[in-house]
């Protein structure tokens, strides 16, 4: 799972080197805090082009108390 700023998401889509938070997730649910205000994108990759995986994913947004 990749957590990207809007700027880095545009780079990701353009196949340009980008920065992200996250990585390979082994457990569910995975909880994280958004590190700063702004627009963020969550990308869930389905494996590689030659070895795609079936994935079911959902996102719940929980506001701080």
C-alpha cells in the first residue's frame, strides 16, 4: 500500500520517481495517521504485471477525537 501526497501521486502516475509512506502490508486492518493536512492518495498495487493478485480492499476514514 502506498500513501502519497497529491504531488507524488502525479509522479507515480507519470512513472517518475516518487516518495511514499507505507509498503508491503501483511496484516489487516492497517491503521495509519495522515502526517499532515492536504490531499492524500492510497494506492493498492495488485502484485506485478506478470503475477497479478486478487485483492479486495476498502478504506475507512476515522476523524480524530
